[in-house]
């Protein structure tokens, strides 16, 4: 995880370049694939944050969790291990104007009871697809650009 936003934070995360935050050992992310849509639920379960993991698991470049409601704007995320942005628990961020590319998991994954606004993001060339929404998450998705994903542009489970 390059950036963790947790608790009840309302921080503004803007204009950052997050890239190549990968595990130092194990199988290269580029060699790992989600084989079918039927495995999408398993993928969501695997995205459970591993903040205290001693294995060095990195599931997202930006993790927004708990009741955090930050603004994540104008960032460039590329080639990070896992997702670009993972939104979980009851977080409610605004994610806008970001460029998210070349992740082996979905560019943006939203789970649990999270609500968020995804607006005017450019999501492309992500192995795991554009946006994956699971469980009782309820995002509002507006004016985003999706292209070149290996999986679906958006999946609701």
C-alpha cells in the first residue's frame, strides 16, 4: 500500500504519482491472472486489507477504509501491485480526475458498504478490469473513461 486513508479522515490526496509499488518477492504480478468472472468474488475477498500483514501483502496503491471520506484527485497510479484504489468498509471518498493504468487487479475495487463518487477518471490497460463492485457497495460512477482492460470495464457482484 502506498497510501492508507483510514479512520474518519477527510484528507485531500491530490496530484501524486504512485507507481511501481510492488512486492519484492514472490510471483511477479504480471504473471498472475484472474481466470474467469466466476472467480471475481474470490478476488474481492482477497482484497481484504492486510495492513498488519507480516507477509508484505500490498493490495492497493491507495486504500480508503473505515469511515474515511477523502478527496482523491488528480493522481497518476501505474503498475502497482494489486488494485489502483481499494475502497472498503463504510468509506465514502470522492475519486476524480485520476489516471489509473497497468494494475494486475481492477483499477478500482469497491466493497462492503462503501459509497463513493467516481468521476472523470481515466482507467486503462488494467489486467483485472476497470471497476469491480461487490457486496453492498453503492458507488456513483460518472464520466469515466474505460479502455484496454483485459477483463470487463465494470463488474457488479
